[in-house]
C-alpha cells in the first residue's frame, strides 16, 4: 500500500499531464484500451472505462475544464469558492489535479497536507485562525458531521460527511448552541462579549455601557444573581430550564431585585438612603434624618446607624428617642437629681459633647452647696472626680459630695499647726472662697496674738513673715513641719531682733550695758525706724538728762553716728555692714567734754577747777546766772560798782595763739588800778558820775 501511495505522489504531476495530452490529441475511447490506474476510494463509483468522460470530457463537447467538472460534482467546494470562504477560495486558481491527483490506487489519499498532517495544518490558510482554547482542540472535535450544517456542508455528497473538512460555520452558536447559558436571549454573536481565550469572564462585555453600570457590591455579583433572579418570572426552554432575562431587566428601583427590609415604611426608593457599596452603609448625603421626628445633632451625627437601628428583623420597631435614657444607660446610677427629682441626661449634658456638662453655676446655687468665689470657676471634674473602686455608675463620678467643711475636699495645708485651736484650724477661719491666698484674718484679730500688727507691720504682706519665701529672713522649716502650704502660722520670731538687725551692737539689748526694759520699742516705734521715739523726757532716764538748752539741741549734735544714711533694709539677711550706733559719749558728765571753755586756765586754781556749772546753767550760757560776784569773787560789787558793765573791768584779750578771751583773773582790786590819782578828788562827785556814764 505504501508503494502505491508513493507511486501516486510521483504521479501527481505526471498522470494528469498525460491524460490531458491524450485528450488534446483527439484520442477516442475506442483507442484508449489501457486505464492510467485505479481511482481512489472516493471516486470508486467512477472507476470504469465507460465513465472516464464524466471527469475528462470528450473532444468537441462544451463540458468545461477539469476543475469545472470537479466543482460541478463537489458542490460544497464550489459554494465556498463562490462565497469567498475556505482554503480553496484563498488559494490561487489552478487545476484540482495538481493537489488531488487520481488513478493512484484505491487507498490513495486525495487530500495533500503540505504541513504533513491535518494536525499540523495552518488553519489560518482556511481563513479561520485557531486561537485561544480553539488552538488546543483536536481537528475532529469540530469537524464532525453533526456540526457541518452550513449550505456548503449540505451540498457535500452524503458519503463524504464522515471525512471531509467543510461545512462548519464560523459563528459561536454553530458549535456551542447547546452550551449557550443565555438560552439564546442575547443572540448568536457570542464574540460581542466573549473571547476565544476563555468563556469566562466575558472580557469584551462592559456593563458600564449598559443602562445600569455596576457599582459597589453589584460589581462582584455573578451574572445569574440578577439575570436568573428568583424574583423574575422567566420562561422555560425545551429542557425545562429557566431562560435568563438580560433586557429589558427592571432596574430603576432596588426593590425590583431586593426585598424591602423596611416593609414599605420608607417607600420603594431604596437609593434615597442606601448605596451599592454596602447595604448597611447609608449615604450620609442621601438620607435626611431631619425629616424624621428625631433630627440628628452634635455627636449623634457621627454615630453609625446600626448603633441605634439594630438590624434584627425587617419589621423592627423604630428606636425610642423621647429621653436619653431610651438609648443610654444612666451613667450616674441614679445620683443625678434636681430638687430631689431624678432627671434625664439632657438636664445637664448636650449632644455636642458629653463633657463639659451644661449644669451651670446658677443651677448649682439652688443646690445644697452654692458655688461662690473661686469655686464658681473650678472645673466640675475637679470636685466630682472619678472614684477608684467605687460604683457610682458607669461614669465613675460621685455627684453627691460631702461639703460641710473645707476639709471634705481640701487637705490641711498647714499640717497640725492649728490643731489646738478651738475650731481645729478650720480653713474658713482665715480663708475665703474668693481665693486661697485672700486671707480673711484681720489686723484686729492679729492684735490678740503675741505680736500685734502696728505701724509698718500692719502694711506688710502676710507672706513676708509667714510665707515660704521670706526675703531677708531666715528660711522656714520644710513641708513636713509646716504642711504643703509651707506657711509658718505660729512663727518663732516675736522680738524685734529676731527679724531686724541690732544697729546698737547689743548695748541696749536685754543683756547689754544699758538694757532697755521695752527693748527696741523703748526708743523706736513700729511706723519707722527713724526718727526714733527718744525724746527729752525719755532721755531723763539716761545718765544725762536733757535740761535747759540741751533739750533743743538735735541728737546728731552729740551722737554723730546718727548722721550716717539709713540702711536700705533693716532685715537680718539684707542689711549692709555699717558702724554700730552705740551712742557712747566719753566724759559727758563735764561740760568740757562737749563745750570748749572760753576762759582758758583762769579758773584752774579754784576748788571746782573752773567747772562751768559753778557759774552757768543749761538754760543759757549767758548770763552766768549761778555766779554771785559777792560770794564767788574776791571783790564784792557794791554801790556804783554794781551798775558797771562787766566789760569795763573784764576786758577782752587775745592769747598767744590769737584767740580772744575775757580776762576775769587776775583783775586788780585797788581803786587806783582802775581810777588812777583822780579818784580821791572825784569820789564825791566826778567819780561816781563818770561811773554812771560808763
């Protein structure tokens, strides 16, 4: 058999040429006694010497050429060529025998595959390239008799259907009619939506080009979820299957596909509230809650719908909203009450924010504890704090607070310093609600203590003595002894020298050389350190009472240290070094200690050594009111002498240093020393008269 095939292949270009040569030479059947060879099995009905002209024709007959006779018999090929389809329509026009030679034997295969076999055939040559899933199919998967239903297939001889390659239609439905999931509802042109690479997904179909673009969760649904929905009344095909509906498919309202979860309470237009991304996600820009009996305000606007509208059943009742307690548990466990009546949350809170409460100071004034002073500005949670371990409701805040005393809220800032007071050191004894530092303890109250506040002390801030920062004074003990306020309520300092430095170097202190019974206050007042209160009367208590003219002399005339400028501060830690003011005057018992004697040494030989006080008083230096000329001098003034001016007998002189002085001693006592020789002659008249004139 293989030899016959090979001989046939060699004869493909030879035998037809020989046959046609015989015909052209006018060879008659009578003369053609020997056949070129047996016909193939497909043409075996023509394998007779009497039927040669069926294909080859006779001379003089208008039967046409061999290709025309072939096409006259093979009508399926003629139909394809005429329609411009298939391999033969695309191949160059030539004799059929060049590709399909005959007379090569019964088993000779008339179809020649240039590629070597049908499986290697380039299907694109037939005008239908095999791509996608088609490229992997076996030839007979498509080229089956039951699929050769085109006009070309019908024109083929009946016996040829089992093995010929024509008759297939290029439409998808020609082969996949029974596999059409759309049951013909979308026509036969599957390629409008599907590709040959895979049936799913329908890559060429874009739902956005339809009247209903798919968005949100709809984009993830399978087609049958909508087009074979149980809600649709669909016809059945011949096999009893429901035929899907693609158009017109109702889609104007969600209720066309979805059951109304609200049982018609909001009408059929679901899209007014809901979005396709999620049924439970209600579009904030769509649903107008203001149209309900409970408009959303404040924090309620941001609350998820499901927190109030719990999706249990389609016919669920609308949530209650008349009071906050309809949704919210009482965070204060019944503590909140006004005028003894339990109230709803809205009485103190607002929907914008739970905190701060809207309970006002004015409302608090109607409670058992009106808010006054600083209390009116204190945050609510500063007093109504969360209580660990207690159970005053979910808020953990105690509304009803103890308030009988300050200690109910405030700790004792002064430790135990005031524990022995009759009131136990109650805060309200000294402090007001206007401010903790605004102390109500008055100067009058302070007067009942060990140190009454007088003079400048009454103007000093309390903290200057009692506070933790005392400029110029020794530091106070730590918080442990004074309490967290670090205020010394009962300071140790009472005496002046406990806070002020002693400018007298201890001379006038309790153990000094001249201690004063009243201490500093013996000479100084509390208004200011200077001037002192030391006056003439007080000076009489000293060893040198101020008498006469001494009482009018400024203190600095004797006590030069007073002339030094005042210190910037008299406090212990602030004063600058300075000479002590001891007021020590050496020899103050004698006038000469302060006054320069105008008489020189004239009276040095007197028993009192010329003490000033023998002749002078403190009222004035002149006249020497204590001097008695008859008693204290050796020349008694009598007669006219008593009327003579002192200077007539005691003239002014100058000493060796040029200083003036009055000569009192020695003065001559005899008459002629003053009156000369004329004295006796004139004693009766001229002398006395002249003395009077002097």
